[in-house]
């Protein structure tokens, strides 16, 4: 069985905590003290989101663009 591929957008807050979000899945986010911890947490959250969401709720991740204003 081939696994689904998801992209995790990672930010770091003012306290140094890493926060991750999967744009393809609604309300699919987690945090961790390190990127490794974050990614372990994200795997668990993605699995939980997949159990709760139907296939048709996925969106296609296109990419990230930087915009200077």
C-alpha cells in the first residue's frame, strides 16, 4: 500500500516552539520543541485527521510564494 504524501508548513513562535500545519487537511496542526519532535507529532495528527475526514475534503497543495509588502 502506497502512503499519501503531505506537506507540513513549519513556523517557530516567539518562545522557540515549532508549529506545523498541513494545508491539505483542515485543522491539522501540532507543535514540538524540536523539528524532529514536531514531525513525530505531525505524523500522529495526520493519522487522526485521516480517520475523521473523507477523501473529498483534501485540497491539493500547490506551493508557497513569498510576497514583500
